[in-house]
C-alpha cells in the first residue's frame, strides 16, 4: 500500500471475549494509532427525553458515573431518561437501576444479537449520552457492517446484472465515511444517519446482493493524491454531472468535474420531469422561502418574468432572475431548488437545477403559468447512481464506473 492513514482520536470496542467476568467497554485510542479495521460512530437518535432500548437477547448495561464503571445484565427492555445532563436507567417495571450517569452503553451478548431502538435494529453497540434535557444515541459499529445499513437505502433494490453498480456504491459510501470520520470535531459521533451524511437504516434493510458487493470490495476506497476523496453522489444526473464549484459555494476539486453520462441514466423516472406553477403558486413559494430566509414577512409583487442568466458546465442553472412589478430577485446555484420547490408536492424541493423555463401569458400579457421542464434528480456532483446502474447493465466494472465519475482517482485497498 502506497500510503498510511492516520487518525487522531478514535473509539475502539473490545469484543474478543464477552463473559460475566469481563465486560467490553470503550477506551480512547492514543493519537497516531493506525486502525486496521475502522469503526464508525453514527448518530441514530437525538432530541428525545426518554428512550426504551432492548436487544434480540440478553445484553450488558455499562453505566459510567464519575469515571467509574458499573455493569448490569438484562434480557428485558430498559428505559433511559435525561435530566440536567445526567442519565437514569430503569427496568421494565420502572425500578431505578442507576442514576446520575454520564454515559450508558448497551452491549448485546452472543452472536446474532442486535440492539433495538425506535423500531430499528443495529449491529454493534449503542452508546447513550445526555445532551441537556435530551438524549443522544450513537451506534458504534464496524465500517463494513455500517455499509450494510447504508448501501440498500442509497442504491435501492437491485438485480444480479447490476452488481457492479452496487459495488461502486459500496466503495463510494465507504470512502465518504472514511473521509468524514471526526468531521463534527468534539461531538461524540462521526456520521448522522440521514441525508446530512448517508442514510443508515440498520440491520433490517440488509440485502444479500448488497452484502456480496460489500464483501467483494471490503476495505477498498477511492483516493486522489493519497487522500480520501469526498465521494459525493446523487440519483440521476440527466446526461451530465457538474463541477462542484458550479453547484455549491465550494472550492474546485480535481476529481469532481463535469463528465458526460450519455444515456446511462435515461432509464430513471427522473431523467425528464416537469413542474407547472400558476403565477400565484410560484409567487407564494418564493415569498415563503424569502420570509424564512430573512426572518421577516416578504412580499415580492406579481411575477412578470423568469429568466435563466447563467448555466453551469453540466447545463444546470447557475443564476436565475425572477422579475416582478416591484423588484428583481436573483437566486444562485443549487439553492434554486429550495427557492422554487415543487407545485406537485409542495414539501419537496425541485428535482434538479437542470431545467428550462416556459412562461405562459394571458391576452393582456400577464403571467398565468410558469413551466419548469428538467432533467435529473439531485445536486449533480460526483457519481450518478442511476448512471452507474445503467453502466453496470452495459458491462462496466465497478472501478470503471468510479473512475468515470471521479476523474483522475485511484481505487486503493485500505485494509
């Protein structure tokens, strides 16, 4: 291997032997430790003042107070509450097990025993921490097991002829996670289990084909000049991806460049789409966005024109001007999706920024409807997932797919 990867502070779970005499806990790794098989800490819940936790079988309850450890065993659910930044754990009959705790770890005992939380099951252990009057729940899990709960919701249900696309997704998701370990600084987690990072749904979404793809690419990551890339991906590019700096207010990145997708993602239901707004609907949507953004009630007046003033290399709208009888309103880059939203589903943002605008007027020249006819779904940066699936169907291998969407990269065996 050409490089070494250094982590500052990581959390390692000791899971060699679980017995009544020795209960696995958590310990801080010293700076400069080289981790062969990494763990990831995933925030799977927060903002609750009470949580009930169980496992498929028996489990250990590791309680930490003033740096001292106490261990209890249970085969029944326990409830944890938070009060003034301290935790209390109770059994199913509401009897207090221990209180004034700074940390609780739920550790399943034996094989094939998973943590149960909020209707989902997770591998690894669950770390419970106080956050004022609320509780944070962090799943600490092997990276490869984390991917088993990430890849299925990200890539969807796939078939055997699409295996190479699933492999590509597994490598991209692993790389994204590795590149973002400790991204939240002193927070006790590395990733959030949502679109803020990667959707993570735990054990119950695991899939045999996905497991096969993860195992076949175990430890492989995408590198650029001996550094993990930031492996952005999206659903459907609509024919071409985009430069990262054209989509977001971020610096240019050599491997996140606009590339042709051809017709690889043309099978996607979002390859083409249309949203039609009445003038009143579009005006209301823009006013809602501006009012929320500026913290005061905004009225823009009647819309007289909507024009595209600049496009990106990938054909997305980089600058949109909405003219009204009161003023001109300018919107830029990927934020445009949030400004416009959808007429068909008001709670959702526009599928993509790759669109054309058609304005319809009445006999007096007043705007009646505005049509947004577009292509693609998502931000358009990095790997097009539907394009990857289309390429796999055409015989591309996972490394060919990744090298196409992330320009100038190398696929390396990290562990």
